[in-house]
C-alpha cells in the first residue's frame, strides 16, 4: 500500500474572504518514491506539505499517511504520526537554541520513549552521516546555516521515518551545502525511504523520480523523470 494517498483534497482558509489553497488534489506516493513539488508562490505547495505532514487537516477529502486517516485523526494521533512515521525538514530549521546538535537530533526519540544513552548514540550516528560528527556538542548559534540545515535533516531522520518531507531544503544554504543536502536525499532514496520535497529550483527537482507541478491549488501535470530505482 502507498505511504501517502490523497483523494479529492480541498483546503480553504477563511480570512474574511475565502482562499481555496487546494482545490481538489489527488496524489499517491508509492513506497520508496522520490517526488518533487514545483509551482509558483501561492499555488498551494506548503499547504500540500502541511497536510501530508499531518500538521493540518483538509477541509474536504481524504489524506491517508502510513495507513492512518489524517483527515479525521485527533491532534494526539497526528502528533504521534509526526513523531514516528514522518520526518519533516523545515526551511527555517526550527532547532531549539538551548540544545546542542546531538540533543536537537535526539529530540524526536524523547517522545518515542527511547532512553537517553541510546538517543545520544543514535543522534551521533546520524550527525556523522551528515558530516557533523565533530560538531555534536555545539549549540545552533555556533554552527553555520548549512550545518544547521544538516542538523535539521539528521533530526528528521533519527526516528527512521517511512516518509521524509522537506520544504525548500536547499533554500537557505549555499550551493555547496545544497549539493550535500541533495546527496543525503539521494542516499535516503537508495535506502528505500519515501521522499517528498518542495522546491522552486529545477535542478533540485530533477534529482527526484517525478515532478508534480502545482498551480492555483491544483495538480497541473505530473512529469515522470523515469529513473526510479
Ligand atoms: P505556496 O507554498 O505554493 O507558496 P501556500 O500553500 O503557502 O502556497 O498558499 C496557498 C494559498 O493559501 C495562498 O493564497 C496563501 O496566501 C493561502 N494560505 C496559506 N496558508 C494560509 C493560512 N494559514 N491562512 C490563510 N491563507 C493561507
Ligand atoms: P513558501 O512559499 O516559501 O512555502 P509562504 O510564505 O507561502 O512560504 O508560507 C509560509 C507559511 O505561511 C506556510 O505554512 C503557509 O501555510 C503560511 N501562510 C501562507 N500564506 C498565508 C496567509 N495569507 N496567511 C497566513 N498564513 C499563511
């Protein structure tokens, strides 16, 4: 069964005038697929990502993630889903400033009830994977933007989520770091993780198996890049 299935999804915001951010979207993410989402600003990309990431619920339609019906799930169930099945890489990193890199990365495991020593070990492994094995005890303020982005990626992956979601993961980092971040996604893809990333950069999107083009809250076109593993 697919990791993600959206059918007939609508999302409207009522801000003294109704905005239809998503106007009937159906999309399936098969297990192990790597999908990029592109589209103009305001086309609904973030809304789509937030729904798949169980951060929000649709106004109409069904969103099923890892077998869980997000549309009708309680806040608690959605929080659990985010903690165990979904790794979310935010554009703005969202690291806790008082925690070191290894503590930030281990955070999702706190909610999963993993003991401290095991958390540190797992977080160290992940930081080493992203090339930050020598920065484990640094605070976010002691790291560069690119290093923070890699800490955020390590945190998104520490609980070994079935699904990795990323909003412009290369948006706030230099070209070289962006390349390293994309290499990490390539490795995840090769390891069988399901990946969805939002980007406005064509060369970034081309690393995926297919590009979903969004416009005015609708899927305009799905471009198959035909090199799925
Ligand atoms: P994108 O990520 O493609 O830029 P968004 O999903 O952020 O698009 O936004 C789609 C539309 O929905 C836009 O018109 C935006 O202003 C509106 N929108 C998104 N989030 C909200 C919100 N929380 N409240 C009101 N309007 C929103
Ligand atoms: P991006 O296009 O880089 O993803 P946006 O500025 O479109 O960034 O959206 C950033 C966040 O703000 C998203 O989570 C989106 O849901 C929210 N947002 C977007 N437009 C509005 C809006 N008009 N009112 C409230 N929140 C919004």
